[in-house]
């Protein structure tokens, strides 16, 4: 009778084996679920050298490519709103801009006067005594000097003029966001690159690999990582008048689940972490639980990447993206080299499946928990006289 009860219990446990507690699906279950009812739920891609090459060749945002038509800024011209200081010299005293001698005689030696700072008006002009309103907007400072000298030529004694732009609103860039000192900064006449402007603002206030630079120019906006701007000189393009640079802190992370040392959401340790780094950050695969052939990475890929992988686009994700599950067999030694080059993206999910043997071990553990007291009772009953 007792034997029949034990057999019945075993049968019930075997029938419910699929309901045993587990951290997630096994490798075979993931493969099977990917194509249920002949309707693909995701693309299953085995990681190989071609896949890694396709992912690493995927085009990323580039300032050099997006703003290719812009080179070194042209010479700075005076604009409406600029602050101007005009200095005028005359060849001898007693002229328009200097006092005469004791008897009103012309004294020897040059004389100069500085006209107080003024702002270029909406009409594009500035006022110069004895010369009237001088149009200066849209011209070079040297051209403005020549225009003032021509106006004063018949009134002053061999006038010489220097026009200095003390503050230029038009020839400046705005730097804001995660910088030490956000401000509107003037551009130098020699031309400044983006990193020069960021340094002038005090630099980034956060971690470099978590900081992104967003450049808005001429109605176009592009964003790249600050670390890319630093490590790739071609991306450090010239700043242009009117640019808006916004430094944005974007903490990126990936999630690791399953038979690893740590299940957690892990911040990026660098700008471009790889799969092997991600697994190491999670404590590696657990010897007693993991299936080395069942290392999976879940990600939505845009259409251009799916085409590069040679997979059918499913268009079931955001913005017509395709859910892709990458699979790596860590039992193969060359997989470690592939994992060393496989790029991790923000919000990736890495899952390490439990080994099939682990499920069997759980079953026997549960079996021992339920049948152990029964068997112990039988032994005791048979041994007690």
C-alpha cells in the first residue's frame, strides 16, 4: 500500500516537472518559442564572425558626416547687436578730436580719442562724431575702419581708425547642460573646435563615458558621445557662429539575468563595453546551474541592422524594429574571442539559461523533500520490534 502511494507521488511529480521553480526558460525552450505556430516571434541569430563584423560596421551618428559641408568658419563680420569701440587718431593736434594750443594754434604730434562702446543698432549702423551714422553690419572690422576714415577724410587731420569688436552676439556659441559653467561664448578669430568651446565652459561636470554632446546647427541636431569626440579627432569639428552645444548625461546600462553570479541592472563600465565584459561584471556563469551553450542577448534592432544580418524583418518592435535574440555557445573556445568584440548596447538584456541537468536536480531535491519523511517512517517502523 505504501509502495503504491510512493509510486503515485512519483507520477504526480513527474507530471508537474515543468512547473518546477526556475529563473527562466532553458535554451531549447527559447529556440522553440522563437517560431511557435510557424509565426516567428523574434529572429534567432547565432553569434559568429560575420555577425560581429556586421554589428561593428553599423553606422553611428557622426558630426564629421552630418556637418560635412561646414569647414573652418569664415572671417568674422560685424553683426547687429555687437558691441563696438572706435578709436580715432589724427596726425597732428588741433584737429577735430584734440584740443589746440594756448593761442588756438595747431600743435605737433598725433592725437587720438576713443569713442565709448556702442551697440550696432537694428539699422546695422553706429554713430561716429562728425561722420554721422556709419553702416557696419555685415562687413569686416577692417572695412568698417576704412568707411569711417573716408567719412572723416575732409574734416580731420589724416585720420586713422581702429574698430574693435568687444562683444559679438552673432559670432558666438551657446554651451549648456552638464557643463561647469554654461554660457554664451565668443569665438576667436582663428576658429575654435568643439572641444575648445567645451573647455572654455569649464568642461563636462559628469563622467565622460556617460556624457553626450548634442550639436544643433542650421536646423539640424546630432548627438555623439563625448568620449567619441575626444578619441576621434575627425569628430572634433570647428564650431560655427550660432551653434548650440548641449551636454547631456545619459546613464546607460544592461541587465543580466539567469544563471550568473549576479542578476542586476549594471551601469556601463566604459563607452563601448563588450559581451565578455558584461558577463564578467555579472560574476560570470555559475558552474552548477548554467548552460554554457545557452548565453542569449535580447535586443530590438533597426531595419538596416536586420538587413545587414541577413535576417527577415518582423517590424513588431518600436519604430518598425525587429526583436532579435543573439545566441552564443561558450563551450566553443573561439566564442570568447567573439564575445570580446561583440558590442553591448544600452538596455540590452543578457540571459544565461539553466542547464537541463539543473532542472533534473531540482526534481530530485523536491522528491527527496516529499518522500524522505515517508521512507524514514517506513524504516523506523520496520526496525522497531
